[in-house]
């Protein structure tokens, strides 16, 4: 099995029942700050599998958002505790 790191996707083409998703990486252009995208590979899968992949990605995104919201909530309550403590010391 080969792992490919991708910063994003390029073109998505459906042909003959197969979805072809181009995977891209961002690279520095001529050792400058400017970035360009370069194709690193393609993900090919049957159209019938695309719905399952989409649902899995949506579920992963929901989990990431829930973790971020929980982190924000915890950081917010910690800041609130600090404020309460500071006010009680006045």
C-alpha cells in the first residue's frame, strides 16, 4: 500500500462508472514564497463507492468540528474562571 499526502484536490472526472479525483500538493515555486500546486496522484473508485466515501468524510468533519467546539468551550470556561477569581480578589 502506498500513502500519498495531499494538500487538496484538483479535478474530479467521472467516466465509464469510475470517479477520478486528482490529488495535489502545494510546493514552493523556484524557492520563492509563491506556492504552486502539483499533481501527486489520483484516487480512482467506482461511482457506487463515492456516496460511502462522502458520508465517511462528512462524519470525520463532524467529529473534528465537535472536538474544536469542545476545546473552545473548555478554554472559554477556563478564561471565565480566571476572570471570576480576579474579580473575587478585588
